[in-house]
């Protein structure tokens, strides 16, 4: 059995509605308004590292801080009243405030982040997630007296794998109507890059579709190039297979 067949079978098993309830993607799914979905996607993806049960617990608590109305919370500047208590691992309320202050600046000028991406032409870039990260990082820095917060946006974004940004963008762009929400039309699914974390990287290496040892931008580009050979129009659908095999400790030799 070839690698593509193995991965396609895993996609069929994992990319289902049942997946949502146990995954951080459930949080943007809670909302109907585009702006709420966008804020939920970026804030949830920002804390989506570590044990999944902890991510779900802490994301739920984070949205409680925003009164479960993230867009209203942002536009009413509720972030100015956040303290410095822990949100998730090394991410604190002042980090959340930093990020939301940047989002306030975006929504004060654009109806949505989707609209900003269109107007700036981010979707025309060959690596839209990195261009988007740079844009959001700069806007957030200006909104926070030109300070830099690597908890929200990596300082080395040009070389970073950008797992969290790529994850949020995947949720917003992919539109197969199953797990990902597909609410953006500013970027095409064919332009997406794989959200590379430890599980995905290790699985890809075991399958011999990734040779680079570091989980960095070059590794993301290498792996996504291979995945495009499997599905040029929707390469990151294979995130479900690679993540699922890795996180569920499936023995690849048995596939």
C-alpha cells in the first residue's frame, strides 16, 4: 500500500464531525458571526500546544473571560480590564490583552480580517500565512506602543513553522464542510501550508515524506510540497491523517 493510500484512509477515518468535540476547533465552531469566528480561531490556535485536554479546558476559560462574545469584548475594549492571571501554560491574560488590542486596531479599520487580507493582497503572496503573521504582528506592535510579544507572534516569523497561524488559517479557509469552517474567501485552500507540530513532523519522517530534522519553515515547505503531489488543490487535508496517526500513537508498520 502506498503512502497516499494510507493517508487517504486515515483522512476518511479522522476528518468527521465527531472530531470537533475533542479538538480546539470546537471553539470557532461555537460562533456564527464572522468576526467572532476569526477571533476564536486566532486566540484558540495561539494556545493550541501541549496536552489537548488542557488546551480545551484553558480555551473554555479564555472565552469566559471574553464573556463568550469575543467580538463585542474586543470592540468594547474589555481587554483593558484583564489582569495577569495564567490562561494557558506560559500564556497569560496580559498576552491575551496584547493580542486583542491588535485585533481591535484591525476591526477599527476593516470589517473583518478576511477583508483586510483581501485589501492588502495577502492572498496573492506565495506564502500568505507568513505575510499575514507579519501584518498582524506589526499592527499589534503598533497598538501596544511598539512592543513585541513572542507569545502571540513569533519574533523569528520568517523562519518559524508558524504552526499556530497556519492552524488558524486552515480552520478559516478549508471548506469541505466537515471540520474546518471555510468562512474565508481571501486565500485558496491550495495556498495553505501544513500546521507542523511535533506529532505531524515525527509521523511524516517515519513515513519518509519529510527529511528535514528541524520543525521550521523549511520543513513546512518541504512537507507541503510532497502533500501537494497527493492533492494539489487541498494539500493540508493531510493534516488530519498525519496528526491523527501521531497523536493516537498508531503503529505505522501496521497500516
